[in-house]
């Protein structure tokens, strides 16, 4: 079985490389424009400790929107379900991840925690004396690596150029959705998005989610099962921006992408997958990562609706 998985991964990587030309590196954050467009990697991790890897699986990149999953977990842990979901919804949106339109025309609450407006709200909900420190500790624990760090250059770049997120935060404040001051919340949010991770570390995170929040090495419960269920469900519904429906049909795995090029995907039976490829499609998702995951889902029968 192990050889079959590695063979499928090798083939998936070649499929992913063949579509890189269709993508474009994110450039609306100046630091992200410096990414190497040829990078592509993938890591699959199982609860028994076996790991399958290929390509640039160990190159760090900024999590960007993948950080939204950790922010939601931390908000639920510290503020609770009722508080969080009184401020943000659970519904998919057909709008772009950085849309302001729906806040003005549809509902004062952001539709879900996986779009920028929703993640800014969940960041505001985090009830901790030092929210970013609590976030970083959570990421290190769930990714199984204490060396994970903040990329200061990307953080400063995002803070300097994040005018659209500022617009969202001030609009949320004017509608009394945010409790804290917008700049205070945004500073934490920009830091979260600028934390570095690898496909290997994200595979570990996904493996923990697939294992219902339990670390198989220590048998310690890292996350409540209820929180895991909420996060996985929202990843399935909303995790791939306004491409989530098509992705659910083609890949069928609860996933979350980020414009840094990463995708974290929760497979069945304790399987976690992380991919990295900074060439993005028009929706902001990694073209190589999506191609690899679609091939793996089909070849290894991972699709949860199959």
C-alpha cells in the first residue's frame, strides 16, 4: 500500500507541474510576488507516523488564509460557540474572499469564517491576553513543530498595503460587529497570515483534524471533537474561496487554501495532506496543489462523497 501511495504521489506531482504555466504568483502583497514560481511540493501523513513526500514539501511559505482555520479554532476555544457564531455566519458565499459587497447589501455579519471579513471577526473574538502569541502556540502544537515563526517582512508588507482589509474592519466596526479597535484586530490578523509553514507541517495539522483532534503519538486530545467537526465542515463548504463548490465536486476533501500557495486537505481515516505551489488560479488557489489533490483523490479513492 505504501508503494502505491508514493507512486500515486509521484504521478500527482508530475500532473501538478504540467499546469503551473496556467497560474500566476500573488502580487497584491509585494513580498508574495517574490515567490519562486517553479516551487511545487506535497506531503501525505498518516496516524501511524508514515509520511509520503515529494518536491518542495519542506519549503516554508506564509499561511495567509490557511491561518483562518487556526483563528477559528482559537476563537471557539477561548470565546465559545455562541459568541463566535453570533458575529459570523456559516454559509458559503459566491463572492470573492475579500468582498465588501455582502456586508453592505446582504447582512451585517460576514457569511463565514473563511473569508477575510469573517476571519477578522473571529480574530476579534479571540479571548486571550496576547492573541497572536496564543495563535502561534496553537499553530506550533497542531503542526507538530515548535520552530514555526512569523515572517516579519511579509507582516510589514501586508500591514503597509492592506487597505482593503482595513476597509472591511472599519465597516465591521461601524456596524458594531467588532468589539476591539480595528487597527488592533488587523495587527493580529496580518501577523497570523504572515506565519510561515511547510506542506509537511500542514499535513500534520490535517492529520490531527482527520484523527478527530487526537495526537496519535501521545494520544493527547489537542482539540475538542465538536470544534474539529465545525472546522472541517466549514473547510468543506467555504475553504476554497468562491471555487469551493467546484472543488468539492472534483476533489471532495475538506480543504483550506491560502494565496501564499498552500492547501491543507483533510483526508479520511487519519490522513492529512499539505501541498505548496505559489502559482495561483484566478480564484486565488494553487493550480499545482489543486491538480495534485484532484489526482490523489481519484487515484487513492479519498473523495468523501464517492
